[in-house]
């Protein structure tokens, strides 16, 4: 392996204030880190890929990294600098010539950033992609401006930062115990020459919630083929069993009859997504004649549809579900349903709508014989 990429993903991301470390938060249907890994895994000059993870995150990592051909992950340390050093030490036996060190929370890396950085190693020990500082800078004390700082010669550093492996390993060993914020600083402290190369505005780092929203807007903006699909499902009330609607168990005297759990909301949404893709309907993917799907939870069907979108490098922009019934009342459960559908699809709750209506006593739903579900899905593809 001449060139290896090391992705640093052991941080906690506390500034974002989420329930999960930021590198595992959903972004356009996939974990942030999965987006960070893909351009490195696809790059023709990169021969191996390794991730530094937190000891608590192995299940999250295994799920996010599924399908990639990766080297065994290594556990990080208390600081970013320590995590990188541990990652480098774990590659000693591999002994690559070149190493790219990338933040797991930078999900929008483009190949145009990688190539110049690798090429810079012909004349320097390291390279860091940067963007020039264009805003006027102020120094403050107690909220009062104390000075205007010249922006001449100032740049914003990005990753991946690229080095000759032996040089940066030695530099990190010498700097062990410190808390420098990037690897270029470690190289500079060791007296290594680090060349500046072109970064990219979209190669942003997820730090706060607005960064995540901006990254999602950029990803959706790359997908120019917009598709819309519709789905309809109907189930009659039947056996005494739990009633599931949009993935949420709703108190009711009886459930719905069906081969699976008969969740009309998730079934309609599944058909809508498959329809947008032009990939048939739920019955073709999960035949009711197959005993494997007897009493199956319908989140499996909806997740399958979402995976079909990801397999085509697309994203789900919005899902709108309408439940048609006299009883039970949907309103008290609406937000839980939105959150559950969003979690299954790996998208934000704002991209999911759940509504309910009655038929004013008309038809089978009006007679309270069953429940109908309708859904519309908007999907974006490359």
C-alpha cells in the first residue's frame, strides 16, 4: 500500500448538542462518516483506508462502514493529536509512503482537493488544503474591538492533510502529549516543510447544527434528477394484535390484518419510494407468499426502499404520508410517527410529513372496517 488514508472519527462532537457523535448523525440518508469515507475509498491513488474510532462507537462504526473495504479500525485517544498518533502507529507494519489524514466530520470532500495535495509531496514533506481568509478580522476583549487584524497571508486549513508517512510519524512521536489542533501544526513544530494547496468551500467541517443543514443542502444540490412516486395501501381491521402505524404502536382494540404487521403508513411510503425509482412495488420485493415476512416489522421494508435510493447514490428529499381512518385518533401520535419514519429513512424529521383525515363516515374507512394509507415521496438522483 503506497498511499493510505487515515480518517479521524474518535471525537464526541459536543458543540453540536446531538444524541450521537456528529460523525454518526444522519446526512441525506447515511451517517456523516459514510459520506467522508466514500470519496477516499473511490480515489484511484488511495490503496488503503483506516478509521480511528472511539471505544464506545464500535457498533455505530460497523453500521456506518458496512460495505467498504477498510483496514481494522484503531481506538483513539483523549485528544485529536493523540488519536492521530495512535492511527499512525497502527500503520507501522503497513509502512505506506504517503498518508492522508482526514476528519470524519468533513463529508463533502471532492477529488479536486486530493490530487494537488498528493502531488505536492514531490517537493515538500506535507501539504494542507486551504482557503484564503476573505473577511476582515477583529480582535476583541470583553466584547469590545481592540484591533483589526490584517488578513494578508492568512488561510483556513482543511483536510485531508497529506504527508510522507515516515516524516509525520516521527513528528507525532516527538510531539506526543501535546494538543495541537491539526497535523500541519505537528509537522511545522518538527521543522517540516508544508505546502499550501487549494481547498474547496464545500469541504466544510460539521461543527454546529447549521453545518449539518448546509451539508445536506449541498448534497441535494448535486442531485439533478428529481423523481416523485406515489403509494397506496389498505388493510382491514382483523385479529387482536398490536396496531402499528408509521412504525409506532398505537393503542386500539384490534390491529390490522395482513401478512406482515400491516402498517399501512410504512407500506404506502415504501411503494412511493420504489415508485420514484421505477423499481416496482413492495409485493415484488417482499412477496406475501414468502413465510419470511409473516408478522415482519414494516420498518424493514421501508429501510430496504431507502437503501435502494442510496445504492443509486441518491437521496430522499421528502416523504408525505396520509392516514385515512375514523379511529384511532392520529394527532396524539403524529410527532412520534414523523420521528420514527425519519429515523428509518435516515433523514431529518423536517423532511417527513404525517397527516390524517376521515371520510366523513363514507366507505369502508367510514364504517371503521379498516385503514388506508397514501404517500408521496420525492427522491433526488444523480
